[in-house]
């Protein structure tokens, strides 16, 4: 596919092959940790769906899935920290081993909010797997149980992640310098 990014302002941070290899490793680790259990994977829309689709196909487990739609107020490259649910879960998570699937853990505000909302629904356990982690941006002390890649404070798109709702379909993760004009 022709690259739709302006390469003067963007470069590949994580090539598709490297992502695929890491997703396999994460799936092996998760399959081991949840052995003899049937985890319930909750993908956080929209960014997580590409990662979740690849991850679940590598799991050596019986797993079920659901999706939670989240909107954080704010535009461009930063979020204000205010979060609201735009699409709730379809089924109860009470008594389930829940594994939240995220594309990126940034300030931590979204997952901090999600933890409160989901723990109130009494799952048996609640863990987080995130493809990308930017610990240098954290403003709330939350941690992921499984991290694909720890990355520096660069703006990233591709493999589900967007900039202005574009670029989610790119197979690589790119770092971009958003234009200031
Ligand atoms: C991203 C990501 C997380 C959140 C993490 O979603 O999918 O949900 O930001 O940021 P935080 O740790 O600073 O709260 P985004 O708001 O970009 O929406 P999208 O998934 O629909 O692209």
C-alpha cells in the first residue's frame, strides 16, 4: 500500500514483523498465566481492535470477547482526562477473569477510570494488556500487567492508532511529528 504519511514528518517506530513477534510472545505469556481458565477479553474502542484481533488468534485458550467504547474529551494529541462510555459491555463480567486490551497506556487516566467502573461489576480478576506503554507520560499511577513495547514520548499512529481518525490501517507503528500549521 502506498504510504499515506508524509515521510518528512514520520518514520517507522515498530515494523509489522516486530509487532507480530511480540504479539506471539505476549500470547504465550497470557496463555500460560490463564491456563485452564477462560478469560474475557475487553477491547477498548477504537484503538485496540487491531491488536486484539491479532492477540486472540495467538492465544492457546478458550476466550470470550466484548468491547467497551470510550471517548476522552480533548482533541489532537492530548486528552483532557475526562472519560465517558460511548458503548457499554453487552454481557456481565461478574465472576469472570477480565483482561482489558488497550493499544496504548499514556497518562493512565483512561485505565484508572476503567478500573473503577469494571471493578464495581465484580469480576474475579482484572488485568490489562497494552501493546504500547509510555511511562514517561503517566499522571495517574496505573500499570499494565502485560506490555508489548515501552516507547518514548513520541506521537504514534498505525496498527489501530489514529491521528484525527486517520492512519489506523497502517501495518507498522509510525512516529509522527504532528504539523504545527
Ligand atoms: C487512547 C487509547 C487509550 C487512551 C490512553 O484512546 O486507546 O484508551 O488513549 O490514554 P491515557 O492513558 O492518556 O488515558 P484514544 O482517546 O486515542 O481513542 P481511540 O482509541 O478511539 O483512538
